[in-house]
C-alpha cells in the first residue's frame, strides 16, 4: 500500500522516514536533559492525562463503538476500554517512572590505563525507539513514559482498533511536553499510514534504533521475522516446575499452585509440572488435590492419572501438551525417572523463559541452575517472580527471551546503549 | 541450491540444522567446563596447529593455486596465504586467549531482596555462535578460540576461496579437542554446502544463537539484511577529528597524523578533519605540511586549498568525500565556522564509530562528548585507540557500531548472555 500523504510525501516510506528524522532531532534535546527535566515532563504528562480524561474517554468511546459494530470479542473490548479510573492508573504509572533513577549517564565501567588514558563507558539513550503493539491504549502512555525517562523519542504503531484513543492520548502528551519546553516530536505515531506504516517502521533501519513489539506471539514473530531494525523480543513462556526426589513436599505444593494459579494469562505462569518418581507417591496426591480445588484441569500421563483424586478435571496428555503455553487454568503433569530425564524434557520443550526446581539436594540444584539455559532459573520459589517489579528492577518494558542485549525482565537500562569516552593528553598509538 | 547430502539429509536446511543441533549438544559440555579445561584445550589447539603446520600449508597451497588460476588479486592472495610463521602467530593468539579471564560465571549483579529472595545475574555462554567471513583462514582459528573460551560452539562459513585451508584447520582443531576429551562438534563448518550453507546458517533462528559477520561492508550488510538469526554487526568507520578553536596546536597536529596514517586500512582510522576557523591560520599549514610528508592526499575545501603547501597532493572535495571511508592515505579536510557546525557535519556523516576532538576548553569537550552519538568519543588522543587491545579488553571479536548488545570494541563477554538465578525458601507471589 503506497499513498500520497497530506504533507506531500510521495510514499509511506518517505513519510515514516520524515517522522523518524523528526524523532531523532527531538531526541537530541532529551539526550542531554537532566533527570529533573525528564521527571517534570513525566509529571506534566500524568497531570495532563487526568485533566484531559474526558477528551480521551470520548475518543475511546468511538473506538469501542467501532469495535462492537465489528464484532470485537468482549475480552478485547475490555482491554481497549478507558475510563476515568483507568486513566488515573495510567497516569500514576508515569509518576512511578519519575521516581526511578535515571539510567542515562551511569558509568558502567571505567579505568585509567597504564599509559594514562582515562576511560569510561557511559549509558546513553538509544535515540529513537519504535514500538508495535495491539489495541491497548495504556501501552501508548507506558511506551512514551519509558522512552522519555531513558532519554529516547518514541515512534508508535498502535493498531487501527485503538486509533482514535491513541490519537487523543498522543495529542494530550504532546501538549504536556510542549508546556515543558520539550518537542512534541518525542511522541509520534505512524498509525495515519495504516498497515504500511508498520511495515515501513520495521524497514527504517538506521532511522529507528530499536523496535520493541508488545502483544501476542503472532505479532512478535511477525516483527522478528520482518524487521530490519534490531528487535528486542519479548516472548513466550512455556515454564516448567520440576519437583526433585529431594524436594520438601510441604514447600513444593504451594510453589506449584502459586506458579500455576496466582495469575494465568501471563508468560511467567507454570505450564508443565515434572515430578520425580521417588517423590510422586507423597507429592502427587497432595498437589493434584490442591490444584483441583483451585479449578485447574490436569493434562497428565498414566501415572498422574493413577494418583488423581476423584473430581479432578483430568485429560490424558498428548505430545502437544508438553509444548503448549496454556495461559489458562490448565497444567501438563508428567512423572520422570530422574533429574536427567527432567533436564532432557525441559531442554526439548523450554521456551527459555523461567524454569523452577523444588529440591533440598545441593547437587540437584547445582545441576539444574548450570545445565539449563533460560532467562531465569528459580530454586524453591514461584515462577511468578520472573518480573521486573518483583526482582526490584523498577519499570518493566517486557521480559526478554532472546539472548542478545537483554535477557529476562527488562528495565529502563535496556532502552539505553553505551558510549566509550576516552580522554588523553595528546596520546598517540605506536 | 538444494542438494542431497552425503549423510542422507534431503536438503541443505536440514543438513545445517543437523550441524547446529550437534553444535548445541557439544556446547553443553563446555557450558559447565572449568576455565582450566578450556585453557588446556586452547593450548592443545595451538600445539596441534604448530605440529600439523605442514598439512595446513599443503592444503593452503591448493587454495592459493586455485586463486591464482582464477585471477585472484595479489592483496587477497596475501590474506589467504599461510606459512609456518603465520601459523605460529595464529597459535600464539590462542595461547593469549588462554591467559584471559573466563567471562562465564561472572556475577554481573546480585542482591538479597527485602523478602529474602537471593538474586544473581550470571554470565553464561550464548550456545552456538555462527560466523560468516571471507577468505582469511586465520579467522577460522580466531573464531574457534574466542567461542571456546566463552563456552560456545561455533558454526563457520569461511568462503569457498579458503575451503581447503579451513577444512584442514578444522580437522586439526577437532583432533586437538578430541584429545582433550571434548567433542569435535564444537568447531564445525557449513562450507560443504556452498553458498546455500551460508543462507541456511542465516535462517537458522532458534538453532544458532548469534551470527557475527566479519569482512567487508558488502558482506556485513548482506548478513544484516538477510539474517533471521540475531546479528552482531561490526561496521564501517567514517571517523572525524575535529580541531577546536581552543586546541593545543602542537598536540593536535600529531593526533591528526597518527589518526590518519598509523594504519590506513582499518575502521578506526580518521577519514575527515574538521578545523575551526579561528585556529585554521596556525593549525592548517602545520598539519598539511606534515600530512604531505606522510604521503597523504588531501581532499579539501577552498580554504584548505589556500593553506596547502606546494607539493601537497590536493584534490577539491566534493560532497561524496565527506561520506567516504577511504581506508587509504586520503583525508577529507574542511574548515568550519563553529563547534555547532562541526557537530552538525559529524551528525550528518558519522557512521557512529569514533569521533575525536582536540580542545582545551572544557565546555567544547563537554558538548562534544554529550551531544554526539558514537561508539567512542575521544578527547585529545588518536582515533586509533578504539580497539579492544588498546582499551584493555583483551581479545577483540570486532568493533560494533550497532547499539544493541555491544557497542565499540567487543571482548569475550560480548559472546555471552546472562541468566537470573533466584533462590528462595518456598517464596510465593501474593
């Protein structure tokens, strides 16, 4: 899809490039801004959203009406909907960002070399952060706030279903920035260019410094496959809990239940339970009873079925269950002969997000935490702790399951890069 | 190009996937290996290369003969050629790697949370590192050594011109690994599958963890554009030296000459000199005379021409000169009105590698080092210091001009990722 845009650009590619260049220029004013300036802007953005809530709610109502007319599912309509309370919550998140330390300017490493050269590696903003996401207008504010605090401009693609909401939010945020003497071009959208805008955003290598997709697996995989701009991938969590022969059963039961049921639609929820044969007789009946009470459907092997209490919703596990991220009150359960068999199963089906071991034997813990390869390896605690807030990292952009740049919960620092600053006194290389 | 391979795989994609899976399995034995084991393997590899030098030289002679018959340029033949002395040098580089600290196991961050959870973020190997490079068989050894020290298996694509040399080297390294009880599959090549092997290596997302292209700009750009595997880009250096009004002229002249001439065919050599108008009358004649003596051709603006001593090789600069990475004894020279104009010029033409300022005014230094965006910003020293060895990082994989994962000289740590290890005592999320 190519179109003549209002400003006379002859193609979407040119229009997106123009937006990205304006974003880069705007980002320069932030790169050298003090933390005080950025925090004041975050507070101004929060205040403006609250003050202009009626305008945003009215725009959102148009999106909702179009969604209902188009037969959008209730759960999606719920994600799309904004009211005064939700807007207040979104504004509070901006104020919490203001309370976090500034990642920019942190000296990551530094030294004076034997020849007297002074080195320091300093955190600096990326420049222009691209974000592609689905119809959740809160992400628009979230992305703008995270980018601003880390010194970056943001170029957004929020999806047509939330177009009016996002347009209103971006206008409100732009006014707030302008009121603080900062350029409106710090927060821009390519949504006016439809799907072609998203495509050109992915192709804008050299103009956009990093692209962060947020949403379902399909969206993320499309961006990973098609983007020429470097991507930070947030991903799927097919998380396992392994209960070792040495496990403390009284401790392991609540860990499994918490990992599965504390919240289900999230990437750090457990999806498969592996139980060592030696502990199965004491552990399985207890955990299955408690899971049943919590409303969990168990997809188990024959030995799990044999231990299942009457009334438990049980289905025979197929090969597909081991690979499934249910994101619901379902759990695959398998009895294994050994730690080795558990490690082998996890290696085969892990998505590299979070793996949990319940064990008291240090040798089992040592093998689990050194022989597996995942963003987080958790010992005797719930899988739900793989979370930026829970691990004390502050605001979370997402949880990376890739190995480059960031792995696991990503905070503000992951939206920065570094520069080496080298100071000499006429030093020459010989 | 699809072919039936000897082992019965029905396509190159399957064959490369099989190699990558074998590499992943092999890498597991390294992930938990001690530094002592890895260093012993590096020494064994070095000793084997020296002992088997005649075999490698004989294979190399076949490549050279084929190259000569095909009309390969002398400079490329020189890069391709291996003799006993060069092999000894390559082996020494492996021994130097053995002397470096092990990046694996380093605790990057760690803390105990208020709730008692113990956190540590630990460096772990990537797994399988892919490397695509041109006809320099020393890179084969280099890549194998860097990967091994950082706990990774390597899957190589070395180019057909060096096929026999690389085959011999990989066989020798494999024997050395096997002699140490390590799997041969730690060092493998896709060269048997020709160009299709390179294509499938770039497509092996999920099987290959990171791809490092090494070579000319065309090779690197092709890999960046086509790879689905995350790439660490090593890049072009269109490096500037800016001589401020406040520069110490006696210090600035040798810095410019060293930045341009200490070595020319490298990414951290200076390509453009920007001179503040106020210092031009004293600085330009001095630097042009010295550059002329060093055999440099100056591509300058009118004011530079006016200051050029007779006998200097001078050409009028065109717009293209500002964008050119000469990699030769050529230097673009321009007089600017102000620091602002210098910053603007650099922003426009910089490749984000290294920018140098010669200045004594702290305000100028402060603006240069905070308003520009490059991997290295150097004050009063030669651009040639942007180098892993010079900055004390040990072995260098390349110099990254990308912003994700690594920026500037990359050492062994950049071939690792991290894992969060979280230890609790039955901790649940509430």
